[in-house]
């Protein structure tokens, strides 16, 4: 039987790093100084708002499925997500 949502924990962590870097870039740099980067940022902004909710759900799902040392990746992903939200909201 084929497993649904069988995404490796390391891939989820790397995608979460990308989302947090996207948030950090939009918060701390002027992405609208160039027309192309501003348009690209606007196109990616809606998926980057919805993606963390999906990623957090998948990370929690994998946290309870993981065994042994593989539990560190979901914990790191959730910690990174928390730091990213903290930086965006309170910085």
C-alpha cells in the first residue's frame, strides 16, 4: 500500500528554511527597488503565507511518526518556524 504524505523530514526542514528566508528578505530588504524582484516577490507572497500552515501540519505529523534520531528534524523545523514568526512579528 502506498503511503500518502511520505515527505522526508529533511526536505520539510529545507522548505521551512526557504520560507523563513523569504520572510526575512521581504522584511529587511527593499524587494521593490527592482521591477522584476518586486513582481516575483508579489507572485510568491500568497503561497508563502499558506505554505507555513501546511508545513507545520506536516512537521507535526512527521514528529509523531518519527522514530529515534529522525525526531530531531521536525523539532528543528518547528523551532525555525517559531524563530521566523518571532522575527517577522516583533522585529
